[in-house]
C-alpha cells in the first residue's frame, strides 16, 4: 500500500484559512477524507469550468463567423442622406455582435 503524506498549516488571522480550519474542526469523521473530497470537488469544478468556457467560446466564434457571412443591406438610393458610411456600418456590425454576445451571456 502506497501512502503519501502532506502537512498543512493554517494562518488563523486569514479569514479563508480560519474558515477552513473551523470547518475541519467540526468534521466528525475523517478529516483526511473531508480534505480529499474537497480537493477532488475543487479539481472537478475547475475542469468543468474549463470545458464550459471552451464550449461557449466555440459558440461565440461560430456566431461571429455566421454574422460575417450575412449580407449587409444594400443602399438603393445614392442621395447624400442615404449613402452609407463605412465607419457607421462597422459600428453597426459591432453593435449587432455585442447584442448577440449579450444575449448569449444570459445562458452563461
């Protein structure tokens, strides 16, 4: 049987460490088991967050790519009042992308 040992220290002046110490003092069964479960839960949560972030990034990139392929409305009149300004079009495209991304934030 292979056993690895690890010593911990808690600085009780630090709020986070004091709370961890107090939690362990209240554990009725194995403190070792409680620490192992906490470390594993933390590692699993980190891995899940990484997977979710990668998934959301793929969604955002897919939507951006699709938005680029959507044709822009064509101007039918050439009067000075209706001529499009490339700067305005770029700003409008950014606004559309921001709107879509804000919508996606609702799910994340």
